[in-house]
C-alpha cells in the first residue's frame, strides 16, 4: 500500500543490483568496484601531481613515480585492514565478541572511514621511513586524492541502499528498500557531494592555484578539517547505526564523535604548516 511518505518521495530508488556479475562462487559487487576505482583513480591523479615539479618546494616532488607505484599496495592494505578493524572496534565490537567469526564476514558490511584513515596513516609513516621520504609531503599527496575514493564509496553505499538518512519530507527524499516504507534523506549522496566532489575541488584549488604542497602539512590539514566538517554536518541528516543509536542527548552520533578529533588535528596541522612557512621566510 502506498503511504504518504512514499508519495512525498519523488526521487525513485534505482533498481541496481549490488552484484554486478558472478563467476561461479565469486560475486563482483559495486562496493568492491568502488574501492578499486577510488584507489586506481587516486593513484592516477597522484601521478599527475607528481609530474608537476612546479607544485613542490624547490621543484623536488615528495617521492618518485616508482615509489608511488610501490605505495599503491601499502595504501590498499591500510584502507582495507584499517577500515575493517575500525568498523569492528567503533561500531560492532559486541557482536564480534559474541561471534568472533563475524570479524571476517565482510559480506555483512562494515568498513569505517576513520579506521581506514588510521590504517593508511600507519602505512604512510612506515613507508616514508623505509624510503627516507618526508612524511608530511606524503600525507599531503595522499590527502589531495582521497576524496576520489570517498566519492565512489558513498555512491556505492547509495546503490547498496545502506547508511541511509533520517526521515524526510523533502522532494528529493528516497524510500530505500531496507529503510521501511518511509521517505529518507539520501545522506550517502550528501556525503558524496561534500566529502567527495566539493572537497576534491577545494584541495585541487589549493594544490594548483595556491601551491599548498610547497608548505608541507597544509593540504593534510585542509583535507582533515574539510572531511570532519562535512561528516559532522551530514550526520544531522543520517540515521545512526542501529546497534549504537544516539550516544548523547538524542543528537550525538559515533560519526560526530570520531570526526571531532579530526577537526582539531586538522586545525593543528594548518597552524603547524603556517608557522613552518613563517620560520622559513
């Protein structure tokens, strides 16, 4: 039966199968393709940045193209392992303690951006030390391209009909198959637009127009602040994870709680970069 909420939703949910195709027992999903596309396109964009020596201090890029190619596997490992471990620790620890095998049941969902960020950060630190690379410059290069992966990841969330928003009567609200007969904010698309497309454009402006890579740490700080602000804003429209709900006062969510320290870290990185620039003059 059609409800009022359904009639209010004029943006139909796309009938897209989360599984693109299967080969025997192997199922290729849009979510997995999003990770691959994000990593590969980010790698391609990073190569383009490295090929512009004028963007770097003293015209010396942070690392060589060969080193960037080697780092690709490190980044992929940090994203996947960190993202999965982060989800378990931040969102699903009780269920995993009750059933440890759930930790490897990735088909049941569960990747955390904040965990992936920690995993990738650790990979960058170890890789930079191993190859004698300035760690802040590596941070900046990766930060400049991360929004590409965020964009594809959020689009995949929308296709999967997961991580949907709170109830809404807005004309672009969507009735998700797993969200009951209610129109909801397509919060995945909000995140794709803000932490994906918009943040990528802002960072590109600072990289290409303001030559921010000449000031190590500045791009990292801008990315971190931009992501945290985008995530906290969208959390007001996104339904909290059902196993956690609201953490305090009927409004605070885990996404907000994890993003607040990122905003502070981003401000610190920007101030640190500015102080270093002043000291160098």
